[in-house]
């Protein structure tokens, strides 16, 4: 089990020693100073391995999920500087704040456009109001940002997209029309296909849709609206349904409204890995061929198609 798998199942990166953390912070600080407050995860990994680390990937993953607020509880040495992580790069505190503002501005504009462009309801969704469709379209934009953070990888093809908003593509039945697709690149040319169903309500219908996605993807999430930051809110409000979703291996993303009609998206439960039917996996890739070509999944002359574990 690699470090990301360990994080997904336990909520913690693999155990690192004090010396590991000190080295990681030192090299990250040096790289940020040398590169105007921004360094890619791949460049950081190379920098760490230049210090004699045989495989620096666990260190990079740990830095991505580092929480300074809980470092003392976990006996992690505190760094002498503040930093943030977005997508495939680490940033100094100043650059991170600016990048976050830029990202939020673009996302807000995209969400407004999505809200205006939502078409009338389809026959399969006749009970869903136009207003709800518009709000779900807005949520999708913020869930996409969360997936870009959760599934950023330093081992996939460079300069390729790996998270796609496809909620308006409507390329299959109601149990095949995913809202978001992510490609999680693993070491040694392996990757996972990630699918997400976005809903305003945590309902049996939403759970069933997300479960059907495991027929053709390796991990499936359901992203739903919540009222508080409490991670136990869904489990308390819908105990039987929540337990059922978790028992079937679904991941749960909680989306809470923030100021300015934005959303804070947090993982409540990470999804377990499923084993999709090979034929349905192929059909899924073909349905969204354009996105998978962009992600480097579809085989080309320059890049062989990766394998799935």
C-alpha cells in the first residue's frame, strides 16, 4: 500500500520521522526561495531525491496534506515558514494567497456561466427544478477544485488536465452521466479513474447513481450539500443511508456554502477501490474520449496507454 492509499483509508500519510519532516521543510523552503515562491511537486521531488532520498514521493504527499494546526499533536516539527499547495505546485504564503484569489475569481465566473447555461430538465430528472440544476452546476465548479487538490500527482504526464467537469455532457443514461471525472496517476504508469455525483441532497437516489459508477470507474464519490463544518453531520442526519454508502465503498464530499455563493468542499469519507467490469470501463473511456485523450489515457503514438491496477 502506497502513501496515498494509506491517507485515503486512514486519514494520515505514512509515518515519517522527525528527520524526514525536517529535511522536507528545509528543501521546500530552499526551493520556494529559489523560484519566486512557487515550485512544482515534480521539482520538489527531484530536489529531495538529490539529497539522497531514494523515493521522495511519500514526503511530497505528506507535505501536500500537512496541517500546521495539528503538527504539535502529531509531534511534527513546525516549519519556519508558511506554505500552501494547489494542484501540482507548492507556494509561499504570499503566492498561495494570490493564487487562491485568482482561482476563486475564475471559479466564481465559471459558476455564474454554468448557472446561466443550464438547460431545461431532462425526462430522467423531471422532478428536479431548474434552480436546483443551476445550484448543482455551481457546486460542480468547486468540487472540481477540491479534486484537483486531492488527486494532484507528480508521476503523471506533464501539462495535462486530470480533472474534468462533464456534468452537462449527458453522454449516457441517468446512471452513466457522471458530473466529474478525475484521473489519479500512480507510480509506474498506473492510474485510477475517479467519478463523482453531485447533489444538493444526500438521498438514496444519489447514492444509487454513485454506486453505479463503480461499474466503470475505480473510485466513486458522492458530493452533497451540508449545513455545518462538522464531519459527522451526514452520519447524524442520515445514519442508515450514510452507513450503507460507506459499507459499499463510496467516498463522501461535504459541500458547505460560504460567502459570495462559493463552497467549501471537504472529504468526509475516502472511497475504497472497486474493480470495474473491463468492457464497461472501455465504454466509459470511449464515451468521454475527448477528456481521456486530454488526460493522456487514450493510447496515442507518443504515449502508450497506462494500465489499471
